[in-house]
C-alpha cells in the first residue's frame, strides 16, 4: 500500500473509533482488488456500526481529515441490525458531502469475495450471502433504470468521470452477467476492446487512470462516442 494512503487510513481508523460505535471497517473496490492508483483511485470503505451514527459526528470525522487524498476517502456506515437489507439506505460520505445510499449487491459481493479488512470481524461473519440471482437482478436493473436513462443527459458526458465510470461499468456488468465474475477496472479496459468500444475513448480512460499518453479527442466527440456505445451495449447486454 502507498505510504500516503496508509497514513490516511491509519488516521481515519484511529479517529473513527471515538466518533462512531465502530464494529468493523473494510475496504473494497480498487484498494482491495490490487488495482489501486494513488491520487486517481477512490478509497472505498464500509464501516459497520453497532448503532446508527450521528450524522454530525460522521461529517466532523471526514471534514477533520487532511492531506491530498482526503477527498477520495468515501465511507458508508451500516448499522448491524440493517445488514440484511440490501435496499436500505445508509449514511454515506463521498465527494465531500453527506447523504444516504444503499450498499448494493455488487459491493456486498465484492466484500464477501475479497475485502481488505482494516478492523473487526470479516464480512463473511456479518453480511448475508449474495446469490447469483440477486446479483444479476441488481445489475440488470441498474443498467436499465439508471445508466440507460443517463445516456439521455448529454451534458454530463462532457465530464471525464462520467465517461470513465460509464464505460467501465458496462464492461464489468457484461462480464458479471455472462459468467458471474467481478472484474477490476484494469480488466474492464481489456473487455471494452473485446466489445469493440471506440479505441480513442478507451485509450483516454487508460491515460487518465494509469498515466499513459492521452489521444487527441474533443470532449464533444468523446461524449458522443461514449454515450452511443453505452446505450447500444446496454441494449445488447439486456438482450
């Protein structure tokens, strides 16, 4: 683990204990899957708490973090009594703000198949199993109800983060729906090539994530190519 990342996580853990009734702290996503890029990847955490946390305490905890990576530290707070309900929304800090969102079937499967355990018991002892049917149903609904709708909102796709996340999401979803595997973002870029995604768009994502040379491509052209590819791919994947 990179030194700056380890320092931030160590401080967060030391201050989270007094701030919330902490039972366990786990990392998922790139940090847990070996695809973490310091300064580019988010630090995705799940905190299990014995009781619902006070929102003011959670906000203070995150705002008191410092250092260049603090804005990339995201965390959802799951009360132990609510762990069995994947649709339940939980207090979450991400992107510099406090809100509520569910911990999805994909995240739960990630935790159960390879979380980075930072404190407390392992996910397998606290989180109910996620069946293949539950995972498939969530992904299909997410593609149909969220991502397909987002392709109609043209201005969003002028932003790097929307292009990167949207393209990677469709590749990862395609693989999971096909054979049940969860893949990394690095693997997703190879899958996009197999799906005949626009090479210039894929190369741009790779450049932003891994520091390679970024091809010349206007934001408007990139947005058009990404939106069209994602829309057509969702239609094909949902069949």
